[in-house]
C-alpha cells in the first residue's frame, strides 16, 4: 500500500504513519495560519484593479466568500496547531478529513474565479483569471508534500473548473486546455514525490529519535550500573577493611603481651597473612576502580623525600629478611617538592620494589630517580627499579602489564601474587601522563621503570642531595609502642581498698564502675570483667544487663542501670600534677564494639581514652564540660554519619576548633576530599599501621597545642 495516499488508518497505521500524519498536519496548519493576510491582500488588490473592467457585483461575489474562507482557514488551523501535537490516531484522521474539506472549498472558490471575472467576455480578463488560478495552485504546492490526497483533489477541482470554462467558449483554446490538464498531471506527480521524500525524511528523523531514545536509556543504564558499582565498591571496601583492621590491630596488640614462643609464631603468621590480605584487597579494589573509570588523582603539594622514605620503610623489612641491599638514589636536579598524587606514586614504586624483592634472592634492589623532560611549571620524572634477581624470558616479558597475568604463571609456580600490581601501576602512570616499561634477561635481573608528569610549586627547589643511599638491613622503623599493660585507670577514679565507712567491697566497686562509665572510659569493661564475681554478689541478675551494655559500649545506658541500683560515681580525689601529669584525652567514635576495644587498648598506654558508640553521644561529650583534645571519628554510622557529625562539631562555637581525625574503612578519594573540605585535620583509612597512627596523633596534638597557645597569646596581646 502506498502510504502517501488516503487517510490515516485507525487500526493498521504504524508508528511512522502516525508521526508522518502528525508532522504533515502541523506543517499545513502553520502555513495556513500565515496565509490569511496574503489572501486578503490579493483579493483587495484584484477588486481594486478590475473595478472598471469587471462588474463590481461579480468581483465581490467571488472575493467576499474567498476572504471569509481564508478567515475560516485561519481559525481552523489555529485549533489544529493546539490539538494535533497530542492527538491520537482517530483525532489525526479527523483532522485530515477536516482539512481535506477545507481545501476542496478553497480550491472550488478559487476555481470559480474565471467564471465570475470572465463573464464580461474580455479575453484578457479571462486569461488573467486562469493565470491567477494556476498561481494559487502553485502556491498550494507548499502543502503538496503533506497530504497528496488533499492537494491533488483541490488542484484538479481548480484546474478542471478552468478547463470547463474554456471548453464552453465559442473558440475553444485547445492549447490552454491541454496546458491546464498537463499542469494537473505534473503537480499530481510532484505532490506524490514530495510526499514520499517528506515521509522518508520523517522516517529518518523518527528512527534517529528512536535511536537517541535508546542510546539515552542505555546511557542511563550504564550510569546506573557505574553508580551501583561505585556504591558496591565503597560498601564492600568498608565491610572488608573493618575486620581486616581488627585482625591486624589485635594481633599487633597480642604480640606486645606475654606469649609462649608457639603463640608468638601463630600470631606472627596471622599478622603476616592479614597484611598480605590487606595488600590484596587494596589491589583488587584499585583495579576495580580503574576499570570502572572511577579512580581520580589527587593534586597536592608533597615532599618527594617523604615519599621515598615511605617507600623504603614499607619495603625495608622484606629486603632485610632476604639479606638484600635496598638503595635509593636521585639525580641532583630533582625538585624537592612536587604537586601531584603522592599516594599513587608511592603505590607504583612499592609495586615495583616489592616485585624486585620477590624475585631476588641475593644482591640488591636499586631505585633511581631522574628528570627526563620539562615544561613551564612542570617536570617529567623517571623512576627505575633495578634488581639482581632471576630475570625474565622474552615470553614472560610479553605477559607483563596485563590484567591477572604473571611471569611465573604455572600451576606449581614458586612466586605468588595476583598479577594486578603491574597493570595497576601502568594505569596509574597513564593517569599521570606517563608510561611504564621493563627490560630483563634471564639470570641477569630486571629493570622496571615508569615516567610521570608533576607540576612544580610556585617556589620550586631542585635540591635533593640529602636523599643518599640506605641499607635495608640498617633501616629501622620508629617504634613508639610501650609494653602493653592493663589500661590504667584515671587517677581521679583510682580504686582504693574498701572502706567500711563507704560500704562493702562490692559497693565500692559499683561506685567506681559508675565513675568510669560516667566518664565514658572503656576501662569500665575491664574492671567489670576483673571483678565479675564480686559484682555479681552485689548486683545479682542485674549484672548481665550491665555487662551487655558495657560490651556494646553503651556507657550512658550502663550509667542509668547503676543509678537505678543506687550507685553514683565516687567523689573525685585530688591528684598531684607532679605525680600524675595530665595526659591528652582522645575520644574514639565508632559504632562497632570491636573497633572501640582495639582503639582503647592501642591508645590507653599513651592517652586518656573516652569512647562513644554513636554520633550523638560523641557530640554530647565534645560539647560537655570536659571536651577531648582530639576526636577519632568513623564515617559509616547509623542515624548520623561521620560527615554530619563533623559538620555539627564545626558549627558549634565550643567545638569549632577541636581537632578531628577520620579513622574509617572508606578509601575513596572523594571521601577523603569531602572530609578535608568539612574541616577534618587528617584522614586515616583502615587497616592502619598502629605506629603510624600513634605518630600522626602525636603530631596532631602538638599542632593543636601550638594553635591553642597562639590563640591565647593573641588574646592577651
């Protein structure tokens, strides 16, 4: 069936037929709206020009109905422009029929022109009228493409009216009659071709719109999948890192206690495995973020020397265990400070050096740094790691820098690993505008290198002469951990021998316990466990609820339970500042009890520790009479997360300057950026190194003390 003829079928029309009908109707309607004044102008001009040649009655008998029809066209077309865009199939068909009748009437009125004007018998006037009819048909060609049925019907009515007029003349002008019939045949053919072209263009536009809609839906689905993957990575990272952090921290604490040799061996294996699992988790999550295009680089000013020291410290024990020499050398023209992502640079270098140590049994692993290119405000550095290990064959070299591919890929392979370290390094180097590569021969060691672009600070120095060389065996990481003792009890609440005047031993313990929970001191749980039998004799079954509350670190609830039993905290006992120098107070905020236990045991030998199992409790403590000196804050907590907690701390005058450190399993770059933008002083991800955490706390507390001293000095000036 030719879709250019006929009216729209309500039952069999395709979506393309419907959209074609809609578009053609709108096109015709808009053109008719704009044609009203042109028709009026032509009618008025024609009546004025022929007023002396043709009876005025004849002129008005034709012109007035034609002008009225133009007004009707205008009214109908205006309604069409409003209703057609949302019309259904039946509505569109009704409008096609309505406009068909409107065209038939228009062309019939125009076709009557030669009859009204030719009544005077003047051949010139008759020919003028016929010419004007042809002009009107030609003007209507603008609508010829919209609906051939309508246009062709109207055009033939007009032309056949003129043919009939000329056939009634005494001297029939056959050439004119044939010309009119030929014009009708020509415009019919042109109308069909124009309609086919219009339909084809609409088909292409319709398919294009459908394709764009499909692409938009697929784009939205891809964005949703990426968002889901991002959320999944963030959640799974948190859920994995939290228990790994607890395993690493608890094994670290256990190794500081009195153990048998076998127990120490077991715990060392646990700690080594947890560290290996930590590295594996980091690699898999980093690889997933790279594959999902979610990994972005930080741009901050950093010390290259600090990065090199960190890289060497991370790998020093591994090298020392194998008796290898680990050295770092840098060219004289290397800038001291750079602008870039120090964490990702450290990751690349650690991957390269770890591989070198893994495949080297004797000799050395050497890291060298040199400048290879410069631009205004930028420098490109080349980092190369040379080892004296087993080397690689050409076949093994071909498998490097590929996902999950390893040089030692056999089932009985000697060396472990995921095969992700090198591909991650390659992707990170590419993000830094550089590249990676390797050179190796079997038995002669390997050289792995990478290049990266860094920006230079405004005042860049090129002095790195202090880098020097270090022997891995001589490297010693700072160890600030003291022998683990039972967490000390604050001097103001120190337990004393039972005083008969104050009641029995059990009563004294209950009051002492009430004092500890009132101070949010995690030592309350250790005290309760140590004297559980005495407390049970005193409290009976109520002790079970009290222990459950303390084990979950719901210390305000424990305080209420003790108060209900009639026990209030012991009065504070003055202490000598010389005998008991005040220690800094650290508030640990986390909704996971095992994390609070870990942090309490880790920090107790060095600081006075307070704990909060919810964000609201943390705000109450921080805004109380004895605010802490620093807050260690988790991010993912129920009801109120860490970010909202920090915002409320910064908004309150009494806690606006309180140092806050995020200690969380969330490791996304955007998480760290958000924390620092909200005003956090530091952001530490789990699992963490206990000595590093203690060192960063010590540094932060020293900075905070200097800030307080500065504010006090300015206040007195």
